[in-house]
DNA sequence: CTTGGGACCTGGCTGC
DNA sequence: TGCAGCCAGGTCCCAA
C-alpha cells in the first residue's frame, strides 16, 4: 500500500516530466475520485501550469498558481502511471499535459482521491511533521507521544502525530526499535523513543532508496515494482522466522489493524540485561 | 482535547 | 462446485 516511501518514489518519477507544463485535459472515467464535488470541482485546474510536484505525508500535490493545487491520495490500491496501462487496469482519472505527458490514476478499490484545493494551507497545517524533515526531532516525537495513551502502533498511524507512516512501516520501525506494538504511547521511556525516532527515519529512507514496497498493487509510474518489501523484517511475514533471533513472527490485531512483530525481540516488558 | 467505532471500497480468500 | 461472508487498511465522521 502506498505510504510515504511509495508516494515519494512516484513524486520523484513524475516531477521532471510535468513541471512547467499546463494541464490541458482532465478526464474522469470515475467521477467519484474527485469526491462529492465530482468532475466539476476539478475545472479550476484546467489550463493551469504545474509549478512543482510536492509530497506531504501520503499526499501527492501538483502545485498550481498561488497556493492552489491538485491533491492526490492513493489510499489502498491507487497507482499513478505514465506508462502503457496494464491489461485490466482500473483507470479512474487521466491527466493530460501540454507537453504530451499523460498520467493515469488507477485504483482497484476506488478509495483514492484526486481533488482541487483553492488553498493548500489547511491540508498542509492539519498533518503532523514530515518524519524526514529536520523539524521532526526525537524530542518532538516524545512530546507528541506523551499526550496519547493509545498503543504506540496506533499512534504511529495517526497522521496528526507524524505524517506518512502506514501499517507496513509502522511495523518495521517498531521492530527495529524493539518496541512491542501494544505498549501505550505515553509509557515508552525516553531512550526507547530516541531509538524509535531513528528507526522511523532509517526505515523510510531505506524504502525510498528501494523505490517503495510492492506488496499488492503498488507500482512505480514506469510500471516496475519497488524492492523495499525484500528488506522487510516483520511486515507481511507472519509465521516466518525473525531475521534477528529466528523466532516465529506473530500477527495480532491492534485497534482493528493487523500488526506483525517478533514476540522475542519486541517483548511487552523488557527483561533485565 | 482524546479515544473508539463504523463506513467506505472490492478482489481474494475461507468455509460450508 | 457455488456462493455468502469476511478480510485487507487509510481516512473521515460521529459519539462519548
């Protein structure tokens, strides 16, 4: 599923091809992708020039005039392709540009969205810090987690606490930090939060370098698959051996979401060393 | 303010 | 074999 590394991979892949070009056509085979406003809500973007391609959390943003833009969210099964469409692709929207470029938004499950924002400010302010930016410090993570009694896994998925982390990378970051997913966010000692902070950044950075993780429908804009899934320690590896200790990886439900972890490397209570 | 639950969505899987 | 029903999970909305 597209999380921060997948969206960042897409951003880097399309940016050089559409910055400076005008949007000459917006076709919506599935108007519901634009939300309640339907096709008409995207009309203001017609003819506009793409000034930059940005990412904020899991949102992909085509920055247009002033503070306006088109915001895409791929949710579960969305993909953005500038290649030949695979057979059976569920095309929900097609953007055509003045330089001949064409981007197809495919989305099997129709949860994805592509919407025009006259001002991007509310969206940008609503989300938590970017985990790879300098203002995301371990102290800022500590103060955010201090306010929450929910399981730390649920806290990492909360886009207001930190933006861009989804189920896969939350599991991976917690594994690297040796933290059990059900531990309350405000019960984690400072030294472990520092380790978690570093793990979050390491996991995301490495996944970007690998072009994202293709575990289901995710593909890069050129149609190729990412490679980050080959480096997973616990995510999507239920029943397989932990790469660190060999114990069997378990899958439990945390707040209605699946969580994969190593019961040996991520104990609820630390044993004295 | 925080927390929890349901809704959305559909291909793939499970079980009768 | 056929099919009902569950499951995956990111986000929004509502209630407590």
